[in-house]
C-alpha cells in the first residue's frame, strides 16, 4: 500500500470513528441511546458502512449518502415523515464533528 493510500485510509477511518462517536456519545449521546429504536441504529450503521466505500469524504458526499440510505428506510420501515426528517437532520448534523476530525 502506498503512503498516500495509507493516509487516505487513515483519514477515512478517523471520519467513520468520529461519526460513530457522535451518534452514541457526547452531550446528546445518552438521549440518543435511550431513543434509538432498532431501525435507527441499523440506519446509522449502514451510513457508517457506506462511508468506508466513499472515494472522497466531504460534506456533499456524506449528505448524499445519508439521503440515499434514508430513502430505503423510509420505504422499508414504518416511520413517519417527521421522524425520518429528524433522524436525517441528526445524522447530517454529525458532519460538523466528522469534518473537524478530517482536518486534524
């Protein structure tokens, strides 16, 4: 593996770890853990898995990924539009934390 590939892989791993940390810890982590239903945790996990496959991790790609995953869950799960809107906003809001990790 070339040095540039190792650096890119390290950056991607840092972004994924930052997203996972944001979803389940921090100020809102306890409330998030208490509210998480099975499908919301699966959706967040799917976002994390698909982040690994992104060639470039940036805000636009991350938001597009969240929207793509959300469409499947809107169809497959019994979730209200309001709940899905809230969850998408929450997951997209994680970008501010993820982006900071990418800069480091």
